C-alpha cells in the first residue's frame, strides 16, 4: 500500500522576511517588488492575503478583498491599543463579512483574525469535512 504524502508545513513567524527566497523555499515574497502584482483570477481560485491593519483607513481594502471572495490573514496587533478604533473595525468587518456576504471571521490567537469568504468554512475538528 502506498504511503500517504504529508503536506509540507511552512513556519510562520512574526519576523520580517527579506524579499529573496530562502534556501529550500518554493514560494517568493513579492510584496516588495510587486505591491500590486497582477494575479490572474479563476472561477474557483482563491487568493490568500497576509495583511496588518494599522488604523481604520485600511478597512476599505479588507472589505474589497472580502467582497472579491479572497481569504485574509489579518494581524491586528498595532490597532488593538486603540480600543475604540479597533472595535469599529471589527464591528464593520463582522457586519459586512458575516451578515452581508455570509462569510466568517475566525480569531486566531490573541492578535490575528482570519477573514473567510462564503465558500470556505473553518472547523475545529480536523476530521470534519463538509
């Protein structure tokens, strides 16, 4: 019987990364070279954005990505110290993503939020599919 192949896990840290790929990596950090890279969209494709929100002016971009059906891994660390602004951002995100789009906001740890489009669901049970 053929052995199942495990996925390749990539470490994610808070350290800033250089734009050059490290040895053995099969992906590239293009944000420094191509901040608005032309990424082709397909009917069933999804783009994963890794973003940090600094203040409420970043909210329109998050709403645009959510409306496009993209996934966003959002770091809220810097915004959390301004409680009123943080609450306004989270309330608007929750209202638009969950109520208007039918997507999900998922808290990941203390400072990160995962914004999921309607066709993607989060589950706590690794064996659950559906």
